[in-house]
């Protein structure tokens, strides 16, 4: 089972990151605003799935998610624009594109 990092843009332009083995299903759960939707996305309605990438194991995906959430907004936006995330497979440390 391959875990993915995904990023959702909300209608108020915020970015939300999460991990899942089935990104399309998880995004649909967020859109329905039901009990399985993330609490954050119940307050900030999701607009679009703007990024997803296969990471590997659940453990590594959680590390990468944590590191992604520590980035500044401009760094996150650069990753979304680039469409690809480069990371260290042991630490989950993320390399942010320069442009």
C-alpha cells in the first residue's frame, strides 16, 4: 500500500496538507464535509486538490507531511507550482525549489 501526500486549496486560498492511500476518495470525503472530513476543512471549505505525490510507507508519508506543514506559505506554493516534491527518504526533509 503506497501512501501519498496531498494538498488541498480552500475557497479562502489556504493550503491544507494530508496523507492517504487513496487521494481521490479522501478529497471526496473532504468535499462532502461529513464526519470523516478533516476538522480544518469543515471550517475552510475545500476548493481544489492542487497537489499529490506518492511517498511510500505510512511512516515516511507522515514525516514528509510534518515537514511540509513546517514550511512557509511561499515555500509551499513553490512546491505546488513545481508539481513535484523532493525529499530525503530517511528523515523526510524536503528540498524546496528556488523558483
